[in-house]
C-alpha cells in the first residue's frame, strides 16, 4: 500500500516491513540473479472483504486482474508494480505531507466505520452526498 490509508494502520505497517525486507534482500541477492518484485496490490474483490459492505461501492480489482499483476511480475520482473494513483499518493506524501494528511483525514471523516468494524451485522453504511460523489468520481481508479 503506497498511501497511508486511515483504518489500515496495522495492515500498512506489516506491508511496510515486508517492503523494507524486500529492498534489503534484493540488494543482498542481486549478484546471484535473484530478483524481487513488490506489488502494491489495490483492493481485490474477495470473500475477505465481503463483510465490509462499504467496499461494494469502492473500486476493486477482480481476482483475475490481480492475477494478471502477479503474472506481469513473474514475466517482466520489475522492481515494483503499482497503480498511478498509489504512486501519486506516495509522491504527494513525500513532497507535501501535510496536504496528503489533510486529504486522507478528509476521506476518513467522509466514510463511517463499517458495520463489520463495529461488530454489527447486515447494517448498510449511510453515506453523505459528498462521500457518494467521491465514490462515483473514483470508479475505476485503484490505490
């Protein structure tokens, strides 16, 4: 994950650790012809995200699209595979961290905790007009 998405702190921390390990290992094994590719995978439509109903309204990759990213890594062996929006988020955070923080906080406040996060079942999230407009604007754009 290239952006510091609210509600994902533990997940992002674990991925950051794996990314750091990969960068170190790639330097250690470069002379042996061993390569590493980091895939900053966007949200994939799997049973794991199904309980969080708000994900029904955000852009997700189909499992087949995620598999294509993995195949691309196996064939072409790039150092990183990421979406343009994810890279933009990382660049924004590097060059204008306060603006990146404001953008992320604004999106965090627009979207309530999911029923799954609260331990509730079946309750559909109630979104503001702004949140619905942002969802529509982001269709097809992946982090």
